[in-house]
C-alpha cells in the first residue's frame, strides 16, 4: 500500500512554529481534511489537515517541537489502490528537499506575451516582524503614471515611518487601503498597470515541474531530526513569551495592556492562557500597588480655556509611544547619573587637522564617531554595561555584540537608529554609518528593523548646547550616555592654568545592575579614551 508523507504547508513566510496539539494517534483512520495536528506562531494558530483518507502509520513530531514549511510531520497509509493519486496528493502538499517551485495562487490579468499591459498587485513588504502598522499617507493618485521606486504610500509604526514603493514603472490603477487603515506584511495595498514584458517577478507565477517525484518513506527518528535549510540565526532570542501558549487575540490584548505573558497563570486547556487569565492578572496588579508595574502617561483634565484661548494639537504616534516608554523606564528603573568631563583638545586638533587627509571624498567625521568608538571599547572592558536583566531580575544577560543606538532629532520626534557591530568598525565607518541612518530617519526612510537590537545608547545634544543633562535609560538596556556641548575651560596642569576643550558627559545607569563605583570607572575610562586618540584605531 502506498504511503503519503504529510508536511507542514506554506506558512506565509513565517519560520519555526510550535506544535501545540497532535489530534491523532498511530493507527487512527482519518478522512480527508480531518485535523492531524495544530501549530501556533506568535500571530495565529493553524490546523494541518489530512490530504486524503487513510490510516496514520507514523507520527514524526511531538508536542513542543518547532517546525517550518515543508517539515514532515506524519506518514499515512492511503485508503485507495491507486498509488498515482497518493503521489499527486503528496506532491501538492509536500515541500521537497530541493525546494521545487510551486505555483502561487495569485490572480494576475491575462497577457498574451506581446507586450500588453497587465495588472500587478502591490503588497506590504517585510516589516521586520512588526504587525498592524498604520497607513498615514497615500503618496500617489489613482491613474497617475509612476516610475519604479516612486512612493505609493507611507506607513507608520510605534517606532518609525516607512514608504511602500511601486515595484516597477506603471500606472496606479487603484488603492485597496485608505489613510487610517492598519496593514501587515503581505497585505494587498494597491494595483498597478505595468507592461507584461517587464512584469515584476515577485508577482509572476512560477512553473511546477511536469513530473513531481514520489514521496519517500522517512523513518520517524530521522525525519523528526532532519535539518531544515534556512538562514542561520545570528542572535539569541531572550524573550520569555516564546514558550507561552496563547492565541493571537490574547497576545494582542497582552501587548495592548503591557502584560508579560510569562507571568500570567493559565487556566485554559493544555496550559493555554485565556483572556480571563489576563483580566485576573491585571486586576491583581491593580489591587497590589507594589506589583502594579509601570505608570501610565497621565495628562491634565483641567479646562485651560477658562483663562484664555487654547489649541489642542494631537501628538503623533512616535511622540505618544516615546512618552509611554519614558514613563515606564523612569517608573521601573532606579536610575542614577554619573557626570564627568573628557579633555578632547588633542582629539579636535587631530580631527580638524591631520585626519582630513585620510578621509574619503565627501565623508565628514564629527566628534560623535570618536565617542561611539570609545563607547564600544569601554563596553568590552566593562561587560555589565552591555547587558540586560533577565526574567524576574535574577540573571544578567551579557551580550557578546555591541550595537550602539544614536538618538536623532526629527520633525516627528526622537528616533534612535542602531549602528550594528560598532566594535568591528573604525571611526570613519562609524561616521558614515551613523550619518546614513540619521538621514534616513529624517527622511522617513528608516527600515523597521534599524532601531532594534541596541545594547547601549548615546544621546548627543552638543550641536544644540547646554552644560549637562540626565538622559533616561532605555529599557531593557542598563545605561545611556548623554553628551553636551564642549567648552574651553582653564585646567590646572600642575604649574599653571591652560585652556583645554572639555566635553561634558552624563551617564545614566540602572542601579540594580551597576554600582556607583563601576559607573565612575566606566565614565573615567571613556574620558581617557577620548583624551588620547592613540587609544582608538581608525
């Protein structure tokens, strides 16, 4: 009797989902479309059905395993006598090891191949894991002729704005969204009319080979442990919600309420968290002020119009989210600020003099690039500053990568793009990278993932002025450096006072992780690096 290998269907671009339920047992007889097992991601749950009637001969996975598109999960003995029908069903359901192309079920206007125009759908691109972003602007008009990469619409998340471009030259036929709608990766947002000869490969169906290879019987042990080809993971996930069983609606509600799911007791079947569990958790926190968690942003309800004319100006989403994050950080992190001054007289002499001959055309290096380099070196010397508190505050997660966020003042509010692997870059590379990110932030072209993964933050107000300030630590980081405007000051050299260019530094830190003496040593070390440029290699 022929066997059918049942595999995980296309997951819409999602990698690794968890098996949360196996609905059959070995030897069970099932009908076509009967549920075999249930998968769950952070966004949704889905059932894997039987492709045809038959008997379960082997189950290749267990509850708690993570699987991807094409992973073998069950072997079935077919009910019919025709092996060809079994092979056909398997070919439709199975993703082969050689990743054979599959026809995309996306409707495209027919074309006769002679250069006629055809309609091409435009979808929301990869948002770096962010869901439900808001459409804040339609940048084109229906019927308008556009060139490739022209902006169609603008999206805004809690952290950034991004443009969705037209994939190729064409005419905008229609929008499928309006301002105020929320969309996610893959959502249809527009339709364009483009030449069939230049149709985007993203929207073209690909051909299925005429002969689909028959499925092979895979032993349970080897199939379950077979490696799945995918991009290597370069960072460690530390979120404690990964192993939590909760549906999409519950996860969304938890995000809206700011509730950490790993702290919620579950009452649902198989340990699943229900909405009632969330409500009970919130009620308990409200009734227990000590464990109530971060405060909410609270404004004034006073009627100021009693005293004169007023105007209510709405805050954009970035400013609203920034306010919430600042309140949360200030309310939950015991913060102390360490002040010091770095003598950058020699650094500035070198930067404005001898260094100019080493710079590529068009590259400008500000003191910020030297500060970033010094911070990366200081973080390596003091690893507790490049860390985060673990769950329940009982462990310290020291990161082996050094990603430095740099606060950028934009018309829409404060954004913090992150320069990745700052320790592996020289001063010139850091200058170029930070300048490019800052320009994208101001032009609303910053990618969604450009502000993720930071381990330390610099907030520089030197270009504006001021003598010092106390920046607020950005959770879950444990330290942030504030930089004010350098000033010439008389400094005693042991014999006399001489004019020196002094740079004020203000470093706020999480006192749960960092002691005052450690903070003083870190800041002094940072000052010493900046005082002598020979400590920093270009």
